[in-house]
């Protein structure tokens, strides 16, 4: 029995590690571009926000850790507003009503977009965990791709980014 349990545990660990390495967007690479509708029916294309600092959160309404991630965003509200960091939250497999109920009472001081996934983000990002949080710089390159971040981790990552975009001629 112990041998079966050990073998099963090792197999599960292998699958998790494999999934983590397959799904992550490489640091320094452009994230997959997605074009979705927000909860008000407006078109939103991720790449249209090149030049902005972005937090892309792939989530669901039923995930307690997803709500915990929003609490970390709220703790950082002043910093996010000061740096004009846009939060793009893509809800995977949730209805508009579910998202509206989930966001009721939430207020973000920085730019915020709530998107409804039609399967595009789920597929493009090969979502293997939720919340999945990507930090994207002004050049539209991934700075970080993984699970939940604390307010301090988010702040530390974005403090590494120059305050103004660097022009193509280095000035």
C-alpha cells in the first residue's frame, strides 16, 4: 500500500511540475494577445495597451485565492494608481452575472478591466492554475508569470521598471 501511495504521489508531482513548465510564458517574451469583451460588452485587446504597465489576472469567481489576490491589489491601491498600472482580470468560464456579483462592492483606483473569456484566454495561456498572475511591462514583455503575489512582491517587481518608457534610440 505504501509503495502504491508513493508511486501515485510521485506521478502526481511529475504531472504538476510538467504542467507548470509547459504553461508559463517565458520571462521577456510577449504574452499571447487576446481580444475579448468586457462585462459591458466593449471590445478589449490586450496588445492595445502596449506602453502601459499591466497586471493580467486569469481567474474565476468561485476561487477563494482569486479574491485574496484582489485584496493584495487593494492593499497596493495608492502605488497602482501612482504608477498607472492597469489590472486586467479575465474570468474563465464565468457568466456576466457571476462576474458582476463577484465584483459588487469592489473599487479599483487604478485602471481596471473585467473581461469575460470565450475560451480564447484559457487556450492561449494554457491555464493550469488560478489565479494566474502575469506582470507585463511597457514594452509588452512578461516580467513574471505564476500564481498569487503579495502586495510587496508586486511592488518590488514594478519598482524595477523605469518610470518612463525608454525610446528606441536609448533616450
